């Protein structure tokens, strides 16, 4: 398991390794009889299936369960957005991908799953991966088995059909000074992105599972954002991603304020939130809580597991209320499908999702949905929102704060003038 630690004075800003997929097992989970939603392997509703390339992916029409972004009306209080996202996003014997799909559905949420491309590549085909600054077939998170690929594809398919987003966590997860992503050029990032796409677009050929159902989306169009390994290499990645048509990045560390664009991408980085029992704040990621609690050990003192999970849960909830009752800045949370410290962080996320996603005016969404909403807003309104500091609610109230005349909505946004033919 690869991980790089970066601890700044007063705040932990380390990022995490991607989850290992060793020991993949068959997942018998499926859509329950009588339950709403699409069945396994089905195309999007009312669509025509059109295979792409070798049939690993397919165009099935517009993604189901995506809300139409609405522009805020003058004086309207913004909703509280919360994004739960997952680095690596493969289904292994822990079955955490399928678990959090169920958690999301039960709590009116959608999420973003950042897929590692090498999780779609079998071990025996490892030399197909040619990582920048490393020899062919090198990966710090390994590759996958046929069963692991089948299980992961199943979860990706169902997740997308339920309205979740499939992003990328790239491939080999290289961190640090020895050929890590922080040393990669813009062109090397472009090559890494291209390979991540190819492993998804050709998983059938590479795995030999040619008769399996396709993923129900065109990955060239689906892929609009990412998080870099260990939060390194963000600047050159963003330059590459902007040139390739990406729409957002979530590889940095922000305060709880309204986002802005960098390199023409929405900067939707994770944030610093209160860390109960400490005088400094903590990044909204399970790995960072773990490192500040048990150091380099992923399985520390079992007597502390419950309190460590409670500490993460309470910190995220405090951050939520600071925004919800304050400036309404979107809250961005990042995690891994891991059982670190007895799985206490997964339990914490279960409880946070249930606690926040069912509250009035709260939308638990994917990064795609958040970017769609931001793009639909009046730039002047977003600029006004960015004047609010962490936890700061408008002193004169929301109606007065956002009551100014708005710029015309762009064409295609609800409320915009009709487009004449």
C-alpha cells in the first residue's frame, strides 16, 4: 500500500494512497426485488444502446437521475451542497463500493467515484501500462484479477445508472520525489490521463471478458474531473486537464469558502474543518484523520477505534454546520474504500451521510452536479458569495445579500430566454 505523508504545522494536509484490490471476491449483491432503479446491466431508461470500440463502454443516452441545475433567484438562499468522493473506487472483498452505493441511495445522495485505471487491467497485462518516469508494468497499487475487474465493472455500471459520477484517480499512484506525480510535466500528465481512459475503454479486450455487459457511458464524455495521488502535482495536472476539456479538480486544500476557477477549472478541493480535541484543523479525508491518530500504522490501538471514528464524524459534522449555518460553501469530503483502524472511518462516513443528507436545503451530490450548478449561476452572485469568510452568514440576511439585479442567465439554463431557431 502506497502513501505519502505531508504534515504542516498546525494542520494535517497529507493525502492518501489508493485502496488495494488484493483478494477480490465475487459480489452477489444486486438490485432487490421490487426496489426502484435500474436492473444490473441495463442501459439507461428510454435509450438506445450503441457500443463504443470493443464494447467495453457504450452510449446509452443521457445519464438518469441527474437534476437540472437551477439558477438562484434574486435574494434566494443557496442550498448546502455536500460532496462525498472516493479515491481508487474498486470493489474488493470488503465490498465497500457496493455498501456506499446502498448508503447513498438510502439517504437521497449521489457521490463521485474516482476510479484507478489499473483496477481495470489484469496482472498478466501489466506491461500495457507505461507510467511516466517509470518502467512498463510498474504500479504502486498493483493491478487486478479477472474477478476483481468483473466486480468493479458491476459497481461502476450500477453507480452510474443511479446518477453517481465516475472520475479518475489515474493509474499507478506514484508519490514522492522518485518519479512521483509532483515531478510530472504537462505532457506526462496528458499521457497518464490517456492511459487511464484506455484501460476503461478496453477492459473487455484486456481481461478477456468479451461477453460481459458494457459500461453504460462514453468515458471520453463522462470523465470531467479527478483527484491526484497524494494531492501532488496539481499545477501541471490542472494545466493538462484544462487543455483536455476537464471541468474541475479536487486535488488541493481549501478553507470552507465558495470555490473559484483556476486554469479554467473549478477548484473543488477538500477543506479544513474543526478537529475535535485539537487547536488546529484537519483535512476532510479519512487518511488524514488516521495519520493524526495512529501515525503510520493503519491498524493502531483497538481500544481507540471507536473514539477515533467519533472524532472524524464529529469534525466533519462541525464543518457541515459551520457552512450550513454560515456561508453555505459546499463541503467536500474525500475517502478510501479501506478498513483502516478497524473500519472506524467507514462507520463515521455512514453516520455523517445519514445525519447531513436528509436535512432541509441540503443536496448531497457528485462533483459533476456541483460543477453543473456553479456553471448555471450568475458570476456576479458567485463573486458575492466568495466575499463571505469561513462560517460567515450575511449580516443583513440572505434575501438582502443576494437581492441585487442578476446578469442574464446563459442559454440553456432554466429561466434563460428561449433559443430561437
